[in-house]
C-alpha cells in the first residue's frame, strides 16, 4: 500500500490531561525531566495502541513531547536560538499563543544528538510492525521565521551577511542530514509541516510583505529549490510529504486565500511525494489550482480538526469527486485539514470528538477507494 494512505492523519493529537499536568509540574520544578519523560512515554504508547486499534496505516507520537509543532525542532538545531517576544508577527483570529521568534547565532547544522531522534526511536519501538510517520517543520519555516517575518530586525551573522545563497546551502545540508538520520533509525515516512505557503496564499499578507520590499514569489521559489535539493538525496524507499496549513491554534487561524497564488510555483515544481492540503473551509478556495499538480498524491483535508461537529458524508464524497476534475481519483486521499493539537493547548474539542473525526475519514475513504 502506497504512502500517503487513502485515509491518513496529519500528525498531532490532543494531549491527555495527565500529560498536561505533568508538563505543568515540570515547568514549576515539581518533577524531574526523567519523571516527565516517563509520563510522555506512557501516553505515547497508549496513543499508538489507540491509533492501531482505529485501523490507521501509519501512526505518530501525537507530537506529545512538543510545546509547539515547529519551534521545539527548530530551536534544537545547531546555530539556532529561540527568542521569546510579546507577540507573533502573524496574528491569529482569536486566541493567541505566546509569541516567539528564531535567530541565528552560528552556522546552521543538524546535531547528532538532536532530541527528535530519540523521540522517533521510541515511536518506532512502540509501533512494532506498523508504519510510523515523523512530522517536522519544513525548512521553509526556519527561513520564514528568522528572516522574512522578522525582516525589520534580522541581523545576519558574518557567514550569512550578503550571502543568502550560503544560508540556503546550510539549510539544505541541515535538513538532508536530518532526513538521513531519521532514515537510519527506520523512518520511511517523513512529513514537512509548513505555514509559509498558507501565508503566501493570503492577499493581505502578500501586500504587507510587499510593503516591506519582500517578493514572496521569489522567496517561494527559493523554498521549492531548497526542498528539491534535499529530496535529491532521499532514499528511494522513503516518502516525503508536505502539509500546508493556515494556522491551527485553539481552533483559530491566521491566513486565508486559495492556492491559486502559489500553484505555479509550488504545485508545478516541488518534488515532494504528496501534499496534505487544507480544504475544510471557504478560506482555502476551490480545487482549480490542483490542475498544476503533476504526479504527486493529494491528501484532501476536507474534514476539520477545529470543531467537533461531524461533516456530512455525502457532501465530503461529492467534494472528493469534484476534485477529480483536476487530479485522478487514484492520486487522491483523505484526512483532516490539520492535526488536533498543533500546540500543547489543543483545539476546542474532546478526545472522543477527535476519534470520531478519524473514524469519519476512514469510513468515507473506504467507501470511495476499494484499496483503503
């Protein structure tokens, strides 16, 4: 069975209450790192068993060890430092997470002891013979956060001053090293999570960037080139997908706009094996931009992870068939539009609501594709 799967998941799941409590106690110095890890291990093991019992073809660790979907990975790279700040450079439409940005302090590298390697090893161990998906932020996010969103304050280190080509070369090498390190541990399914393209779909954000002298189309072409150079080193039996998101904190969002603004650059040129695309609201536009897809798989995020109400099965099936005007049915799959907990706070629904969504995705996929 080929990845991505006919019914698939983006990756994150709601954190159990005892995990939230343990993280709070750890932050207050009431339990040790080892005690917190023990709780994380137990919760991840239970999650994996639940994922398997629900019939998922690939399981994740739910991102249970992370505070946020991206910063936990990026701040552990060599030469990268997280800087807390009052607000994010992008604003969510409602609840807002605590702000932060990234800065470069030295040459960017992937350390051999990056904690996500141990995280994946544990997932692989408890998953047994079931496929495992590792989710990490796209290399685009490293540049977007440090250089584009923070363009007014970005101060390059001497190595990168006036030499953005060197910066991109180092990002390529860093992510190539990361990809191959996960591969050596047994990972065959790697997902790059990315909100940059969601921003580049947004007319208002594009205008704001343009007012700062930033051409997002040019930036986007660099991002595609970086990803393609990494994928050139991908082992033949490894699948790499990209998930594009418009924001997913406490059931809120920060970007809006269809894929038409990025299709010619991203869909027509990026060599990932598949795209996980948000399509659960009118903010994502229509399916016409999918005409730029070549031979990749498209995972339609037609079921929302933001709210507990279940979608109408027939309406979702109708939309899947609508998408076949642009992508053959055999190259389409189904998932929720995002994970359920891109940050440790989680979206506004219950764990049972979460699993009802997963079951709905599976039920619809099995009715549409006979090989589901």
